[in-house]
């Protein structure tokens, strides 16, 4: 095991641990005094990496200098190829603005994170409920628009449509977690959040749709004939969630 391995990496598969440890070391070496913090977020931070999961990081910097960023290019590229690692590079001076513009995104990061270097930025600890409600409404509308386009582009092949459903699972669960937070009833996980929200929505039972979303998320595949009906049920769910958010306003 890498000599720097510690509790920050508990419940993370060894291959991902190695990549994360090397990335943290490379960021410290490349950015030096400009590096403020590195935060892992999403399913990896929960110890719930799946076949379709990414390794998502926020790297907070005092400055983004070319010569220092250049030193980080190759380690980041290799991590991206090996395990779909992706980093958001954000300056300390931009955090308050970014949190106000994207409160749902940063609320999810605040809920599901592990600090790998430095400390969790203060801006992520207090996010306006009204800003969150506004952006959640926009986010759900955008999901509907994107999904309709994806259906037209991919639905001739069921396996491609199943991948679309797999990729929408994360944003949909994030939206459900934000909705529950607005209602003052957070759940244990994004998956549990979506289940709780579905229980409160109008319409026929959602259990089969939720099961298919989970299967697509975990395996990237669905049973023959299931992708199309599941896709349109997901669209119905998003519309119902958006109407629910409007009611909160």
C-alpha cells in the first residue's frame, strides 16, 4: 500500500485509492503554495463506486498559473484515462460566486465529500435555500430537455439508451437529495433520496422504474425491451419533481 494511505481512502477500491493518492501528491508538487484544498465528492466519497462512476474532485487554488498547471497535466490525463477522474479547478475568490450560481451542485458536494488535502471551503457550509430551490427548478427543466434530445439520438439502439439512463441516475438522485433538504427531510444517500421523493409523487408506482435506474447505474445495461419504457417513466418522474419544486415556491 502507498505510504500516504490513511482513513481518507477507507471504503475506496485499491485501484482508485492509488490514483487519488498519486493525484494529491502531483497536485501538491505542481501547484505548491497555490494549492488550498482538494475535495473528493460524489459516489467515490461515499465509498460507493460503480462501473459507471467517475472520480470527481474539486481543486481549490489561490491562482491558476500556466507553469504550475502544466506540471499537473500528465498526472491528470493519466488518471482520467485510467478511471474517469475529473477535476474542477476553482479559485478561492470564485467560491462564493460559484456557490450562489450553482447551489444544488455545491450542496451535493457539501453532503457527499472527503477532504483529501486542506479543509472544506467555508462557502460550501451555508447555502441559501431560495437559491437552491431556483436552481433545482432550472436543473430539472434542463434534464428534461437533454433527455428528449438523447432519446432521438440514441433510441435506435437499446444498449445506448440504457447508458443514457445510467448517466442520468446521478443528476436525478442529486436533485432528489436537494428537494428533500428543502423540505427538511434529508435521506441517508442519493439513492434513498430518490426513493423517498418517488414515494411522495403522484402517478402509478415507481418501484420498477427505480429498480431499472439502479440496474443501469450499476451495470450500464437493462433487460431487453426495458430501456424505452424506463426512459419515458424517468421523464415523467422529472416533470413531477419539477411541479413539486414549483409548489415549494
